């Protein structure tokens, strides 16, 4: 009897293991089938891809159109043709190029889940992405420095900021951006990873030295400079506001009633702080 019982329980365990294996196999096959339904390694359905592409494209077109209007206004509007607005136009140009050349390929790579355009275009796309994003950040730094000089040394800086010098400053921004983006094209990178299914991927260089080099030049140094410049602008404008307040608010005179004097001082303070 004991032997028959053991055989019975062994039979039950074999049936249970068979059922578990069948469940795992059906689950894995359904997962594969679900991925096959989407047709893309990203797992997105065709409807999801189409809707996302339309929404992102509309948003990018609005952004591009807004920046194009900024450039046109700076170029054609007489009141905006001052050299200080050239830096804003340079920033707008970098954003336009990002929207035109970087975002469409980035959207395709994200929605498909792999890179379908080959290794050459991958290298160019990544380098251009770094170039334009770095140029956008450095243009913001240039605008902040321009504001600081305009506030602290208005007359002298207005004489210094000629069209030729403003063009040279913009050229330096784009040159520095090119210096940061060029090393991967010269070989400072690792081979692009390949998916398990053999499809290509396109990611930024993971070489540790270049990662440190690019992040310091594209992010940390501009961050420190902009923080320091705007902090200095804050201190300068606050000190100037206090000096103006001290000059504007006068002590009450004996000829003026006390109530009238207090009302005048209150109105003058409101005017200053509203400005």
C-alpha cells in the first residue's frame, strides 16, 4: 500500500509540473505574440506610434514657427535690430535646427525601439544633437553675460558691443559647441550596442572620458557661470534700487503737513516698487 501511495503522489506531482510548464509556455508565447502584433521592438502598436508622431510633430512645428518668427522679427523689425537681440536670434536658430533635424530622428528611434538609418547617420545625428544643444546652452550664457555687462557698464559696454564684436561672440559660442561635439567623430567613443535580436541602436558615446568632458563643457561650466552672473545681477539691481529709493524719498519739511508728507512718501514707495 505504501508503494502504491508513493506512485500515486508521484503521478500527481508530474501532472502538476506539466500544467505549470504549459502555463509558462503559453504566457511566454502570448508575450511574443503581443510583441509581434506591434511589429516593432519598442512594443508600441501602430496606432500608438501614429498618434504620438502626430502630437509631437504638431508641438515641434509650433516651437519651430515661434523661433522662426523671433529670427524674422530681429532681422526685419527696426526696433529689434540692435546687436543685443542678435544673441536671442542665435538661440532661436539653434532651437529651430534641433526641431528640424534632431527631434524627427529622435522620435523615430524612440517609437520604433531601434535605429534604422545606419551607423554613419547615427554618428552625424548624435554629434549634431550635442552641437545644437550645447550651442543653445552657451547662447543662454552669452545672453546672461550681455545683460550683466549692460547693467554694470552700460555706456562703456554699449560702445564695445559693435556688430562685428557681437558676431565674433556668437561665432565663439558655436565654435566651442563644435569643439565639444567633435571628439566622437574622431574616434573618442565606444562601438554602438546591438540588440539581442540583431537590430542596431544609436546612443550617445558611453566612453567615460568623453562623458566627463562633454557634461562639464555643456552643462556644469555654463550652469556655474549663469548662476554667478544672475546672482551678481540681482545684487547690483538691488543695490541700485536702494540708492534710488534713498534719493527719491525726502525728509518731511516744516511747511508740509505731516499727513500729506506721509501720503507722498507712501505713493513714491509704491511707484518705485511697482517699477
